[in-house]
C-alpha cells in the first residue's frame, strides 16, 4: 500500500493496519517540540498506542515517558515502524525493519524512496508511504 490513488490500494487497508497495531517504533523521534515527530508521538500515545522512540543521537534519554532506543533491534518486537527520516536514510531503516521482522513500515509525507520500499514489500512487510499517520488515524476515529 502506498500513496493515494495508486493501483491496487485497498481503501480500508490503512484502517485495518491501524486497528491491528499496538506497538509502534518511531524511527527519527525527536525531543525537539518543533519537529513533527514530537507531537505525533504524543498524539499516538494519547490514542492508545505504545510508541517506542528510536534515535541513536538521543539513545538513553526519555521522550514522552519512553526510553529512546538506538536502533530497531533494541526496540524489541513492534507491530509497525513509523519513519521520520530523510528519504536517503530509508534504505537503512528498511534493512533494520526486515532484520527485526517488523510486519509493517510507514513513511511520512515527503519521504520517498520507492526502491527501498519495494525491498520491504518483497520481504513481506506491509508498506504505507507518503501519508501522515496522525492524519490517517484521526480520519478513522
């Protein structure tokens, strides 16, 4: 699954994914209140999800009550990897998500690395791309 209107997109697939997910690893989570990940992490927590922040530059600190992990491997089992990194960093995140056996990966608006996301799909991950998770969640409340 990816951007709106793409062939084969199931309009209910995002809703099903959001309904099945309980634990989200947020790669690129930031303690800076001006960064989108800061507010979106708090929103997802208020919606009932456990959100594990992943950011090697802030590992060992605490963000919204959760210890920041250095990598997806340290995050433990998760249902979804939500990515707040630049497009060129998606290759590494996909590699980590595959190694961690994450069932799904979600890239935010403005992030585009189709070859990396194709590798994620080929490895069996469900993929949502170029969408804001908080917007999609709020549409389905």
